[in-house]
C-alpha cells in the first residue's frame, strides 16, 4: 500500500536517505534565515548575544549564531556565515580550535566547501549541553582559533521573560495593524 505524498514533495523512494537528510537540513536553514530577517522583533537572547559581541570590540572579527535543531540534534553541522569564511578562514579543510571562556580548547574539523564545522561538532554540542535556541558568539582570536561565548536560551530571569513578552505583544500589535 502506497502512502500519500504531500503535494510538491519528492517521493521517499526517489531520494536516498542521506540526501533526504541533507534536504531537511537545508529547509530548516532556510526557515531559520527567514525568522532572522530584517523587520522581525529580536528575542532578548539575540539582543544579549549582540551586546556581548559589541563588547568584544573590533580588533578581532566575530559573529553570532543561533542554535537551531540541525546544529544540535539532527545534522550536527555548524555552518558559519559565508562572508565571514571568505574573509577570514582557510579555503581548504583544516582544524579549527574552539576555546571556551574557561580556557578549555576543542579541535574540530572545518569543511571549507560547506563553510562549517563537522567532525567534533556533535561532541562539542554534547559536552556543552547546547540546545535549540541557545546562541553562540564566535570571536576569531588567531588564525583558525575562536573564542566561544555561550548564551543559554533557558537561563533567563523573570525580567528577561517579561521583556520577551513585551516584544511578543508589540510584534502581535504590529502584525494586526499591518
């Protein structure tokens, strides 16, 4: 008995499992990009991460990355912003060191064609108990070495929750009027 496919979807039997997984990751990345597009209300955790990034100064380049499901549970691939990779990272596969605030260091494989971290990333996620919604600030402090700051999504005070609720109300009102 054949199951019904969603309109516009590719039948399961037509695509190998490893390719379907890659397609799911790409769809999730597109959804995440749409959520972070200009004009959207920023969450308090993203505001906090951007404040940390600003406090780091401009001597060393940095970027902020929101953890989505593909980063922490399904694909275990951590892609960096393309423009950052083109400007600051090697054009070939190499080892990248992630250094925590505590000084702990982790060696991970950087895949140049994918602009991201692969081998070692799942272990890093597990060791640091990263969850969907957490935000990382990456600061390139040496060639192939990042200082990493973790901002936890579920480590907020009541004030942060109230600010998030205010943003939600403001966003809802904006959508209702638009």
